[in-house]
């Protein structure tokens, strides 16, 4: 069994910053891509940022230049540094990972962490 646990969400004023963390634990052999998604009320879940095991990154146009995804492979942890936050960044943020476990390969989700950008 593999678990992804997010932390770091909260309430922040427009223009502020937050850093999200997501730690994977369990019987993990390796982790391929790690991703951050978000879902705002009444909207579909959208991909925010991706990082491969080799460190290549990709971002949604709406967050380019403001968000940075990184990972610590030794800790099986992915981070999302969010800067210059806007009210439209308000959403539940979910961690997602492509995980190799013994005899299998699965995609896992965290439980989500709320980010609210408001004055």
C-alpha cells in the first residue's frame, strides 16, 4: 500500500506565497512522474505541474513563472512553491504520482490540501 500525504495549504493574501509538500510512503520501488493537480469549486480538476524522475518539469500556462515544482527523490517527496498567488489560484491541490511497487505499477492520489487566496 502506498500513501501520498500533502501539507502546506492555507489562507494567503493575493501576491503572497505558499509551499506545498507531498510525501509518498509505503512499499515503493521507484517513482516516475510526480504531479500537482488542482480543482476549484464547480470546475474540473486540472494539471498544474509535472516533474519527471530525472527532474524535467512542465507547467500549466496559468502558473508559468509563478509556481515551481521540485522533488527530493531520497525522501519520495514533491514540492510546489507558489508565488505571486492570485484569487483564481484558490482550489484544492492534489498530489499525484506514478509509482512502481513490487510486481505492479500504479497511479496514486493524495487527499488534497486547500489553498485559499483572499484578502
